[in-house]
C-alpha cells in the first residue's frame, strides 16, 4: 500500500485537493496488524469518515481512491517505491 503522500497526490490529481484528514482517519489504526480489516477500509467506515468532512461526496471519492490504491499497489516493495516516485513527480 502506498504512503500518505502518494494517497494525497492521487487525490490532488483527481479531485484537486489532498484530503489529508480522510487518509489520516482511514489509517487511524495503523500500524496494527490487519488495520484495514478493523477500520476504515469498508463502505460503512468510508461513509462515516466522509460524513465528517465539509464535502462528503468528494471525501467519499477520496476514501474510495485510498482503498483502491491500497488494493492495487504492488506488494513488492521496490515496485511500490518506483510507482510512488512516478506518481509524486506528476
């Protein structure tokens, strides 16, 4: 899964805003093992997080982009770091 800066950059590119608070809340239980299963990475939790924001619809999209990036980013550390560097340079 990508780091916070990469999550923020993805949102900035797509939504025009970083949505740092959404990413912080989604990863609230990190570094607990299985933190994504415990909180933040399911539809119910993403809705709750979104409703706490000024623009709930865009915040939900940011939350979904966060989950999507976590799910599709390479597990291999080197490949992930290369992809993060590419995204951060956009």
